[in-house]
């Protein structure tokens, strides 16, 4: 009987839709690791593609039902037509929901990758600060050399806050959704602790270098005054020597 055959096709398709909904839409997902999140994205992509492939089957069932209705007595029309409409609506809703959830998870995955990218960039900058702090630990030379070291450290510290703000916002977006929250909190705590420690050390080093510059400038000034004084004495002694003046005849400091 053609009606029985059509109803069987409709029933099988309904069962497949129900199974897909239970498997991919009604099941609670927990994403505690990047691998779990990536796996969920791939699973939903396959489910979405599989659902789209079922469109051929739904079209065949629709054509069969419509052909049967065109030839069958009116009494058989209403029930089959209603079942077909329910199937088409359920199928379209399934495709829409699968596609929506897949897109959402893809955006979440992209958000996670972006967060890692910003963290990587900021950690590279922190590595540069660490190297710079080591390089300025025991700066040798006068005020000019120390000043150059201070300028290079200050230039490095003039780092925009944009990346750190992005890290904060991306992390908040993910953890608000309960996605990778433990891992993200762990990474952020490590990053923020390192950031704060290096910032504080950089401020201390800047003050230390400023004090070193001041000390070096004072030393340079003292040396310059000594050199000027020695130059005057040297000139006087040269004059005394030229005039063959005896040491006993000149002031005590000249002697």
C-alpha cells in the first residue's frame, strides 16, 4: 500500500531528525580543554553537512507525497499533507539550529585563538622587558651612558594598553559562557602576576637609573671643578718655573 510506504518514509525521517536534535542540540556540552572545544566544532560541522545532505531525501518524500495526493482520493489527503508539513518544518528548524550552533562555536574557537595570540604578543613584550632589566642591572659609564640606558627602558615601557584590554575582554567573553574557564583563569593569573612584577621592577630600575645619573652628574661636576683648579695651578707653576722662582718664595699651596 502506497500510503503505508509513504508514512514509513516520513516516520524514518522524523526519527533521524529527533536523533540529531538529541545528539547535537539537546545534549549539554562542557568545554574544559581546547581539544574538547575543537572536537565539538568539527562534530557540529559534520552534523550540519549531514543534515544538508538529507535535503535530497526530504525532497523525494515531498514529491512522492504530492504525487500520491494528486491521484489519491481526497480522504487520504489531509493526514498525509499535515505529516509532510510537520516534517518539512522540523527539518528546516534542525538545519537552522545546527548551523547557528556551529557558527557560535566557530566564533568561540576564533575567540580562544585570538586570546592566545594576544597573550603570546604580550609575553614576548614581557620577555623584552626582562632582557632590558638585566642589561641595565649594572650600567657602567658616565651620566650620558646611564641616560641612554634609561631612555631605552622608558621607550620599551611606553607600551599601549590595547592588547591587555583585549585579553581582558576576550577572557571575560569566554568565561562568562563557562568555556575553558579554569584554563583561562590560570593563564590570566600567571600573565597578570608576571606583568605586575615586571612593571614594579621596571619602575624601581627607572628610579635607580635616575639616581645613578644624578650621582654621575655630581661626580662629573666635581671632576670638572678639580680639573679647572688644576689647570689654574698648572698655569701658575709653569709661570713660576719660567721665572725661576724658588719654591720658598711662592704661596704654600703652590709649594
